[in-house]
């Protein structure tokens, strides 16, 4: 790889470094130290500048010039890794070592109060059923990792026991089994156990959904059929071919002519016959 390519690669990596804004100094300091080591200028933080001598040799002069150049690069990268407000505060510090030591003196002291904050975070952390257990387990591991950054040590068996106590309510049986387990377990083994348990629970939950799905569909279909059936019962049929009830009385008809709508005594045919016979008898009498 050419020198220009390596410089561009380092610049791209540096651009991804988060700006220091006054919080999480230890994490930022480690990332910055790694970058300065990669640039091969970190030595100026622990090696003083070569003194100027009256009888300096060419080699001594060359070493001093290199140190001054590396110190400038080191100080510039530290300043560029800070937020604008902090850059304005520390931009006039003369050397990289003075800048580095000043940041440690200020922000390491503030980390003492952050230790109490970390302890409270861990002690008050409670897992919930609404989130994946492994996701919450990894958050607890990150808090324990911050303990190590602050040189705070917690016995692993205590950490394991504390995490077991923080399991969500639905993991009550699993919590009881882990507490009664006589074999000592480390954090890695606990994480493996929790991961397996969670995957089994997820699979069982999917099976229940697969079984409940068709049942619920059938219930909906049956309910719909019942509603349609009951609805059809309440409606009157409008078809003209609907048979009339058998017990309904039929209309009475005339016994003489057989037509409905009148009785025999009112039948016109009977009247006409009487009138005809009467008129015939009257005519005979006259003759």
C-alpha cells in the first residue's frame, strides 16, 4: 500500500471517531490512543522533547525536528477529536502531553461520580416481558463492561446471580431452575442458556399462533353462517309461489252456480229462472 493510500485510509477511520463532548472520557481516550498509535505519534505523550544542545549533531537535530512535527500532529488529532466548544477551550495548549494530561485531570475526576451512576444503573435494572431477554442481557453486559473501564471489579458469580434475579415475570420458572442449579455458571454460560430458552419460547409461541389461526377462522365462519341463518328467519319470503297456510279458511262459493262471492239465495241465475217462469204463467192466464 502506498503512503498516500494509508494516510487517506487513516483519515477515513478518524472521521468515524465520535467527537468528545465531555462524557464517556475513558472510552473516547482509548479510541484516540489507538488512533495516535496507528499514526505512530503516540510516543510524544510519554517521551519528552530532545533538549537543544550547543554541540548538537545532525542526528540529534533531526530527532528533535521529528518530535516537534509528531507532537503537532498528535495535538491536532486530539483537538480535532473534540467538540467545537471544547476545542475553543483547549486549542492554545502548547503540547500534546499537556493537553492529554489536562483532559485526564479534569475528566477522570468526574468519572468518580459516574461510578456511582453505573452502580445505580445496574442495581435498578429490571427486565420486562415486552422486550427480548437477550437484548436486555446484552445491555447489562455493557454496563458491566463500563465497570471494567472504571477499574471496578465485580465477582462474576455475583453478576450471574444478579442478572438471574432481573429476569422478567414470565420467566419465573426458569429463574427458579437457575437458582436451584448447583453447578457454578459464568456469564457466557448464562447467556447461552438464556438464548436457548428464548428461542424455544419463540418457537412455542409460533406453534400456538399457527394452531389458533385456523380455529379462529372456523369460529368466524360458523358465527357468520349462524348470523345469516338467523337473519333469514326474521325476514318474510316475498316469492309468489309461497304456499298458503293449510289451516286458513277457503272462500265460500255459491252452491248453485259454483262461483265465489255470493250464496245460493243471492244467485242471479235462480232469480232469472223464477222471473221467466212467472212471466210465462201470467201470459197463459191472459190467453
